[in-house]
C-alpha cells in the first residue's frame, strides 16, 4: 500500500450531458454544467486518489468544500477535475481541487476529507435511524 503524502493527484472526468446541467437540476436556468455536478466531480477526483490506497475496511468521506465556479461549460464538452493532496493531519486530508473543460479552468477550491472505519460509521448511522418510521 502506498502511503498518503502531499503531492499525490487524483482525477475524474465526464462529458456534460443534459442530466448534468443547471437547468435539469433546477439550480439555474441554463443548459450548462451545474455547480453541484462540478463539486461532485471534484470530490470524485479526491476519492479516486485516496480510497484505493486505504485498508479494505476504511474509506474517505467529504467534510468540507470551498469552491468557486469560474466559467460555464456547455453540453457535450469534457470536464476533468483534479485533486492534489496538500496535507495529511491524522485522519484529515486537505486537497487543492480544480476543474477544467476543453477550453479553460472552470472551477477551483479546497476540499477536505476524513478517513473513516466503515463498520463504526454504519453502527452510528443505524443508531441514529433506530426508531424512525
């Protein structure tokens, strides 16, 4: 297993379809890449880097994201998100995230993830939902 260390990079890519647009998600009135989809792609890039390097019973979850959506991306254009690991502080990982379409940078920001043990996480979730109808 490779250790998590600053400088490692993960990526995620998609081709913008109607289901990825602000109009479709009702987050805006135009048929361009929606900010929530760009954010999800940035998180996916970070997860693509981290999760394969973790022990089988561990995974990472997003804990914060501060992003700017800089430019619109039309349908049928490819968008690639990149997450560079900046810091490891115990179970907390900090990333610089960016998204580029085929023409320009369309988003940038900082993202943090926490490494969790799956079974205790699921046990807390079961306890939280116990008794809910």
